[in-house]
């Protein structure tokens, strides 16, 4: 049975409390910072997509120079506060820490990064001074990580930036697409305010590309345009019964959860989540924390091929989610229009493809999982219709750009998920920063 309120308000607050709590005091941060041996070749820097000078900001914390630490982080990644909460650090900076080679716990880089960036945000430290206006205007489409990063680094150099955002709040994926126990809407709002406090950035909400604003108009009225429109269309399964009542897509489900009270979000007794990426984990764990009695994650490969990280999978396991590997959805069986059963094909791994990844193939065996809700998290597709309508050069819907992040439209640049198909927040932030450099060179030459 799908229902709304299943738990008490206290239980909701406990279930969705900060999963990675910050340091409780200054001393804890300083002690952890002093563990860092300040590697001269710093593998953590190489593994960070934005190349933050990690040993430097950690040393600044160790010497109680928190302002300097925050400035070091924001110089390379203005989304540093977000990234400290949502980055898969176990496969990036912390995963490359030399302490791993010694079989010791790596430096808590993300937690230290959170320590200094949150202090900067909540104390409203103005760490950068905006240069005088250059008299140049740039339009940014999308107030997500890529758009905000691009806007900030342009504004810092004296460019006047107008952001057009289709939602009523900024933050993009951070605000609408991340598990509620990782970031709160209040944090996202504070971050947007902090980033735009440098000045020269005007955000116009409820302005959707292709509906309220059009690319040709932006191209004509601004010196350059940056597209940070992301991805956001859930991939269909194309199986019988997919449109039955109780079948949701993970993007919409998480969006609904992030924009409503927990008690008002419907959840089933027996929930099946299809997929094993980060979004699938977020959907599964949140369904469990909303009060679902049974959550099963269905994945067509084995655990060894999973797209999510070990840390994310452990969260799902600790929350009591069941795993069904080598299984692919075949049919949704419904009664009176409501989901009753998911029929799955039993799979096996076949030959490896060109990338070396073995493809799943059907064995001919099927089995059923009783359920009253199915959440699809089998990937996302770009906004192909929008991109095609504007005749943007693309590869299967992903916007194509050159080395300067410029599209086939003159003066129109792009970055983030709309060009990479959906990577991490830190990748989008790097795209926005690098695109800003290219845009600055373009409008000044």
C-alpha cells in the first residue's frame, strides 16, 4: 500500500539528519589537519577535478588560518562547500591519500573542506573583491553547479552576469536532486546567496530555455552565453506496464521529496528500485527512511560492475535495502492499474565490449518480485528535443563543445552535465570555471 505519513516527525528528522556530521569544534579540525604530511607531489590534488591545493588549505587549518583555507578552496572551486558534502571522495582525493598505502585511515579531506567553507559561508566572509565592471554582459542558462561556477568567475573579473533558471530556486542538482540527508534546502539557498554576494550576478527564476527565453535572443542581447542546463529526463525501461500507477522515476521522486515535507511524500510498503548508480542509491535509501518496510535494488550486472561507490552501497545495505544482482526488469504486472509485481529476467555476464566491460545477457529464466512501488533509476538522458530544436551539435543529446567549451553557435558555450551526460558536482564546477576563462578571452578579444 502506498501511503504518505508513516513515521513521527522526530523519526523523519532522525532518518534525514546530516549523514556526514562536521567537526564539533576547532580543536578536532586542527588535530585532523595536523595528520597531513603535506606530500610534495600531492596525489590528492591530481585526483581533484578542480585541482584544489589540498595540502595548502589543510596546513592553513592546522595553523588556524581558516579564512585563508576557505579562500584557497574557493579560488579553485567556488562550489567547494557543496563538494565537501557530496563528492565521492573515496575515489578522488581521499582515495589517493598516501595513508591508504600504509593501511591507515586517509586524511578526512572532505570534512576539513567543509569546516572552512561553511565557516566562510555562515560568517559571510568576503574573500574576493570584484574588479570594476568591464561593460560586458554574459547570459548563463541554469543556476546549477556549472552555471553558478561560470557566473562567479566571470563576475569576479568584472563581467555582468544574468542567470536564467527554470526553477524557483537556484542550486540545480544540489537543491533538487541529491538525497536530503546529504544537503538541506537551507544549505543550498545559503550557498547560492554566498556565491552571488560577490556582486554583478542577477538570477531570474522561472525562466525556462525554449519556453520563456530563447537561445537566439540571448545570443543577440549578450556578449556571450553559457549553457548549464544539465540532464534531467529519466531513461524509460520500455517494458510492458511501465506506465502503471506506482511506477515512478527517481529524478521526479527525489525532486518531490526535496520540495515537500517528508510526511507528504508517498512511499510503498514494498519498493523496488531499478539501477545501482548514485541516484538509485539515493532513491532506495530515502524510500527506506520514509518508512518503506522492504526495499529491493535490482541491477542487471554484479556488484563488481556497480556504478556507485562502495561507500554509497554500504549506506543502502546499512539501511536494510536488499540487493538483487544479475536481474533486469522485463514486465510490470498490475491489477486495476496498480503495481503488484515486477517480472525480472535472470542475467549472466557475457563477452566484454570495447571498453572491457562485460555485457549482461538473458539466461531465459524469469522470476517475480512482489511490490507496490517501482522507482526507475536506470540512467538519465539529455534534453534531446531542446538541443535538436536549437540545432546544437551533439552526440546522442550531449552538447558537443570544442576545447574552449564553445558550441557550434558562435559565442555560445556549454558545460556540466549537458556535455558529459551526468558526472559529479565537482566536474560541473570545473567546467563552469574553465568555460568562464574561455568566455572572458572571447569577449575581450
